[in-house]
C-alpha cells in the first residue's frame, strides 16, 4: 500500500491531471505541461528531484508561467489509459530529412523518446509531402535536369500550340503529386532526385508525347549529321548553338511549334565562341558570313571556309585531307 504521503500526492495528481509537467532537463526548474505550456518552478520549491510534478498554484505572467506550489508525481501513478507509445515521424528542418522516434506520452506531454526505424511508408510519405509542399523550390527538378528540361519544353509548346491542350505543370499541379513522389523517400534531396520525368511524361497522352518530341524536340539534326541540343526558356525562342561549318547547306532558320517559332541560332567559330546570333539564317549567309569568313579564315585554316556556304558540304570538324 502507498504511504500516507504518497496517497496524498496521488490525490493531488488525481485532482489536477491536466496540470502535469515534466522537467526539460534533470534538475532544471524549467518544465513543460500537458498542452505545451512552459512553466518555471519557484527557486524555493521543495519539488527538487521528481521529473514529473503537478502545478498546483501557477502565476500566468511572463514567458514561462511561475509555479508557486507544486506536487511531485511518480511515473507509475499515471493511469495506463492516458499513456500511449507510438512511432512518430517528423521532418527535421536542419537536415531536411525525416526522423522517427518511439515516443511515450501522457496525453500530449512527452515523457520519453528513443530513435526508431521508419516502418509506415504511407505516414512517412505524407509527412515528407507536407514538408516538400512548403519548400517546393527545393524539390522541383533542376531546370537543367532531364525532368526540368522536359517540363520547360511542354510549357513552351503549350504557349506556342495551345490547341494541343498540354498541361501547365504549374506549382499547384506538382504539389498534388508530391505524396506519390515521396513514397520510399527520406529527404528533400531524395524527392528532387526522384522519378519526376516519369511522372511528367505520365501526365501526357500518347499523342501529346509525340507532339512534344516532334514540335519541341530536345535536339535538332543539323546538315553535318550532328544532333545538337535545343535549349528552351519560357518566353524566349529556343537556342541552337552550332559551329558555322555544321550549318553549310541549310538555307532557312529551323522552326519548332508547328513552324510558329523560329530557333535562335548561335553560330559558332571553331573555338565554339559565338560569331553571330540570329533568327534569320538566310540573311547571315548573305551579309554576315563573308565578314566572318574574312576574319576567321587565317586563324583557322584547317577548317572549311567556302565561298558559297549554301552548296558546300557541312562538316563537323576540320577539312578532310585530300588524296
């Protein structure tokens, strides 16, 4: 049987269970109560050792409420029906990763916790998705990644050819997909490096995918046979950077988006430095090329500089040796 003192203390706890507090650290006068309220024990308090205590008389002023009178509580006095133990999954702001702990609580008051293994993938995905939705810029694929480039191509083509009814892939649209993308992921970096390309492609019909590949291609074949990357940016024409010698024989500026958008050509010297930026290739051959040829022919004699670039063979590198 409990002693008369213990019986009295248990009665005090039974009268004020929602005033139960737990010290923040052993020996500290600072504590937190059920409900998350911060409190501080009076310096003269006789409750110097118990980890748990009841706040009998509390002054609500200040940052931490001042406890004038307290009563110690033993862990075994807590009614079992109000004590729960479960694995809690949280998002760590510092590491930007999920963390799991086995937490024991009296109501919402944390009694103790231990590191734990994440076993509930659904809950983990939900927690990470909420964190990712609030930090979307950290989880969207980088613009220069395959997924980021594909998203930009779709958004550009949506503007140029609206009748294709392509998805906008706005931030709000992508937030809705986060929970699926967060499954089996543990950090924001994991989400950013996740299967975004598969998700984006899966949002398009077969016909739309075909249209993106034909009307907003990732690469264009130039007369030399090279397949050169097109760089897309919303609100601007796509850029094709190619050496002049690879473009011989091409009379008109390439277009995309069903011919509605001209490609911006960055015509490069053999050292890959731009010599002309133009959307009018025909004008360059007439007016710009003779000047460029005169300036660069002596510096790069091993490269082809024909008088008539429209009939010359396009080449990838230096001129071929004769005989």
